[in-house]
């Protein structure tokens, strides 16, 4: 079989790209080893946010009195929470599957794909489990990323919980030990805690969420501690001994702990193993990511990368935007590249929305910076809805009125951050927001007030 384009991996970039190439009349084959939708749909964004909606509601119910409500005792049905999150993911996946039925020029093949050099006609040769070898004029690599199972004595991937298998664990852990306090560790740690588990997070560094400014990360840590999560920082898991009756005895550098379950969230690597990169002279870096230029071209003309495999920000929206870059490079005017502003959110509660540089990044880059902020407790709507935790922190260039970055820690932060995303993409001065008329009472007024604070310079972050 011969095709114009072969896409290896049906992830967040590969699927829309397959449809776009096919509708432009290019013969396109997409090869998926497991489930269409990849990590986002099947075990990442979709089911985690569905499950977090349950745990956040449980938390709201526990605060019902603050709203003048008396709620008779309620019970968490953890198995049902997981089943519902799985069902939402399944519906999403089924929608993607249906999108491949009878589409002209588009073929979906199920099986693991592996590059195997070039055939005698000079086409890229791809071996696919259960299918004839495929010859492709161009190849897009979209295999995503996978959990790194750390090399700790006693670590047993079959017993540990991690992103790829958490939906199979329908029993609520009594005491969950989470290894790693990046965004997955923090989101999932709070989820299990709000469902009723005791949760301990082990972090080898001195700060959780190490990419964030210390004041932002420390505030999130305090919010989570208030709910009973225990953080062990500067701590390292040195050995795990699994008990025959279930559970684990975990030895850290400075103590020993017993946990009923262990959740591994200490990082992800590009899914470059068994891709056959070497048959084309390509090589992944030490983290499994495949180097590429701003156009997503690898060192081999005609072989492109898309999504997590490129390294850099590992998000669904970046993988999806990679599809737009590839579409522009392959079918369009080639203007779209990796020169882009990438926002992201951490879906703890309250949420963190982020865009651009943090204060520490701006200072490290020797930028002349001005920093200001605004507390949600100063915003009317936040008080009315009893969600006053958190703040907005803004970083601007001291020499002009352009925003370098923003952190919104508070209610609806993953939505509010887009005000600043739009401002930064438009390269508009921050007073574009300040001088607009915003609806009252809204949380967006806090975003507006934060910008106005650049004039007033009276933000002093409130202690938690
Ligand atoms: C727990 C968790 C929560 C997350 N939450 C968020 C979030 O809230 N927001 C956000 O933006 N991002 C989130 N992410 C990240 C997001 O899921 C990924 O960044 C995104 O899905 C990456 O898309 P992709 O296109 O690179 O790969 P994927 O979507 O992972 O797809 C890759 C596909 O390739 C297939 N494949 C791999 N190798 C082969 C092969 N050799 N042959 C054939 N098929 C192959 C895989 O089976 C998979 O289906 C989360 C991730 C995790 C793990």
C-alpha cells in the first residue's frame, strides 16, 4: 500500500491533521496502536477533569453551610466517580472513531507502527502490526508521551497507579503516596484527598510545581495543606517494599511510610521507543523527544513531528496547534511556526492559569520588570460566591506597557487567563483592559483591577 501521508499516532494533533490532509485530496493513512484520542481523551485531560468535577462538588457540598444550606450527610461512591469519568472519556473516543467512517482519501489502520527505512522507490517504509507494509511520501510522528516509571528499588509498574492506568483502580486508596508534585501529582493528589484518601506527596526538590514562582507554588501548597494533604519536600523515595496483603512500605531518605497505594507522577517522556527512528538516521534525546525546527521538521526532509514527541510544552492545545503549524507548512502559506504564546492551567482548586513569563523567568532573562497583583478577596463577585482564595500576579516590561506574563490563582482561573492571552497575542498595552468597561459583578473585574494596579503599586501578597 502506498500513501501520500502516514501519520503515526492518533493523538490531539494527528487526528485533525489527517482530516485536513484528506479533505485537501491527499491520500492519508493514520495508524493508531491503542485508542484514538491518545492520552488526553483516554486517561488524561478528559477523565481527570471529569473526576475532578466530582471531587470539587464533594468539596463544595462540605462547605454548604457557608452558603446557608444544610446538606444531610452525603457519601462518595468512588467506583461510580471513576466509572462516570471513564464513560465521558469513552463517549469522546467514540466520537473520534465515528469521524473516520467513510471519509474519502482517509484510512485508519489499527496496530503499532514502526519506521523501517526507505523502500526501493524511495518512499518511507512503515511496518504495521497485522497489516501489509506501507510506503509513504511523507510521515508525521504523533505518538505522544508516557509516564516515566522511576528506577527505584522495588518499584513495580504492575502495582503502581499512574496516569495510564488510574481509571482501572476503582477502589478508593486509604493512604495514597504520590511520587512527584508537578501538575499531575497536585491535581490527582487533591482529587483523591477530596474523595476521602489520606494523601502524601513526595517531592525531591524544595518547591512543589517547580516551574512556578515560589509565591504561587507556596500558596497552592498552603491551600492543599489546609485540606489535609501532606507534602514531604526535599524527600526522595529510596525503596518500595510491597506487602503481600496489598499496600507498600516506602523508604524515603529520612523516614519510612506505609501507604495503601503508590501513584507515580514524577515525569513523562516522549514515546520514541520502538518507532524505528534509527532506520532513518533520526535519534530521540535523553527524554525521548525528537528534535525539530520551528516548522516541526525533523532532520529528515518529509518526516515531521507533532505533539508531545517534540518536547517543550506537553499539552493538548499545543499538540492541536501543532496540527495548524503542519497544515500551514504542508498545505498552506508556511507562515505558522512554533513562535507562539502558550498558556496552560493547573486544575487544582482554586485553579492556576498561566501565560508567558513568570517573575523568576523574566528576572533570569535580565528583563527590567514591574510586578503587581490583585487579591481575589478584593473582588466583589469572589466574595458573593465565597471563592476569595488566591490572587492575580502580573509581570510587565518596565520600559513599556506590555505584559510579559500572568498567573491567575483563583476561581475560574483557567478561563480568566485568556484575557491576558488575548492581550499578549495582540501585543496590546495592558491599559487596553484597564480602560475597557467590564460587567459588574464579575471575576473578570479582578483581571481588570490587577492591570490597573501597575499604576498604584500597592499589592502586597496576602498571607494564607
Ligand atoms: C493525567 C494527565 C492529565 C492531563 N491533563 C491535561 C489538561 O488538562 N490539559 C492539557 O492541555 N493537557 C493535559 N494533559 C496532556 C495531554 O494529554 C497531552 O499533552 C496530549 O494529549 C498530547 O497529545 P499528542 O497528540 O502528542 O499525543 P497523544 O494524544 O498522547 O496521542 C498519541 C497516540 O499515539 C499512539 N501511538 C503511540 N505510538 C504509536 C505507534 N508506534 N504506532 C501507532 N500508534 C502509536 C498512542 O496510542 C496514542 O493514541 C494531561 C496528560 C495526562 C497524562
